[in-house]
């Protein structure tokens, strides 16, 4: 795999959105993008635009969803502040949303807002967790985001708990993995293991954004982070409080790690498919 030619500065955000208020949360997202001055990519939490608050998502789907057309483009005036922020900063933003497609499918998705202000429903969460299955349909395919000469696999929260999901991104040539998430208070150990592991498993950078604070039982634990390709945090937030974690991804570190730790190249194509049962 060819490493990018130049470093990439990214930001992972932890913040508390207002349940059900897409317009207010888009304005907050725009403010946070402004705080990440110099970042080429900014990642915000899962379902940030409507907030990860299942009672509100169930009670008001019309108010909490954004509509995507057949080409997955989103044209919603509530997102105008965020569009303006990406244009002003030359930034690409990945932000969580509830998306409604023309066929009626409703998904937990990552919107990508590019530096021209174009909004695309770029990826739909494939692994739904718990009660999400009662409100949403799973995504049907993975997605890779190309920014300059960097390739980033897109995942959302529970996707990152499955090693195969990150590996599929790496197999598609990803240099990094962007994961908007919503981890509840009490899950700090798993939060800090999964995404560091996905980084090391695949010798790629990981950008993990997370919701924070809120009221029980929907209280979130922050800990947004950027991990290097050996799973070490380049930046990490606290368990409470809004924060914007900025880090620079160095292609020389990526190349050196992949030269030293050759799991991607060494993995047999059929590893584990044929098994022998031993009776003791």
C-alpha cells in the first residue's frame, strides 16, 4: 500500500447535542469545526445532528431525520451553518445523522460535508446495536473517503467492535478509520480497547469521536481520541466535557509501522476457514 505524500491534520470532537434540535446542533457543529482551525478533517459523534436519544428519535422521526435523494445528496437548510463552516475553513466534516432515503429506509449515517459545502450521506451503519434495530435499517456496504491522497474507511460506533469491519477498510487501502460514536458512561474500558485495537490490527490511524455528558440513561463518556497505527493515543479527551482533539497524521509513521508490523501482508487469505476438532 502506498503511503500518502504529506501529513494530514485531523480533529476528533466530543460534545453534547440537544435531543431533537437538528438546527441547533448544526450550529454547534459549525462552532466546533471553527475550534479545529487547521484540521483538514473534523469528525463529530454518532447521530450528533438529532442527538443519540432514542425516545426523541422514536417520537419525532420527521423532525430528527434529514432526507437524502437517490444520489445520497442531502439538501437541508438546517445544515447551512455547517456548510458555511466547511467552506470557510476548507474542511471536510464527518458528522452523524439519521437519514431517510426515498425508498423509506431510515439509517444511522455519517454525512460528509466537503469544502464546497456539498452534503452526502456517505455511509450507513452496518452493525446496529440493541434497540437501534427497532428504529433503523442496517447499511448495505462499506465506504472509503478520499481526502487529498489519504484514504479513510468509515465506521460508526458498534461497527468498530467487529475486527472484520476495520480489516475491510484496510483491505480497500485505507490509511485511517473514522468512527463517529456514542458510548455510554460505564463503557470506558471497551471504548478505549476497541479503537486502539482496530488501529493496531490494521496498522492504520483511527479517529474516534464520541458524545459526552447528558442525562441518565443516555449519558455519554467522551474520551474522543486519535490513535497512531500501533494503537497509541496521539490525543485523547476526558470522560466529561466538550473538547476538540487535534492531531497530525504522519505518513512516515504509517510507512514505518507497516514495514515493521506486516500483518496486512502476511495474513493468509483462508486463515481459520479450515479447522480440525481435537477431542481430549
